[in-house]
C-alpha cells in the first residue's frame, strides 16, 4: 500500500504561505534555519513567527516571508 494520508498541517508547501498560517511541522522551499535548527520545518524557520520571543508561543505561526526574518537577531526596521 501507499504512504498514509498526511494531515494538512504536516504537508510540505510548494511555495511560502506569505502572510498566512503555518504549522510547526510544515516546510517550504524558502526555509532558512534559525540558530540551532533541528529540522527543516516552519518551527525552525527565520520567516515563521510563532511568538517565540513572548511569554506564550503560538501553536500556529504566521509566515513573514520575504518581509521579515523573525528571531534572526536582526533589528526591525521602522518605516
């Protein structure tokens, strides 16, 4: 038999979901690892904002590609 069906939240994306929701287990071609990345998934991507710098992290993040790298040590630019 074939591979079991994967949940939508675990499927790889064919392109970044810029401005949309991303789940920790997803991945896409724009993946750029944060320091200490253990896997090539959105949870470890510099473009995914899971509010890791706040008291409570999000279960579903927001893809900030290509506008902002979250948690990459870059200061945010003010417009």
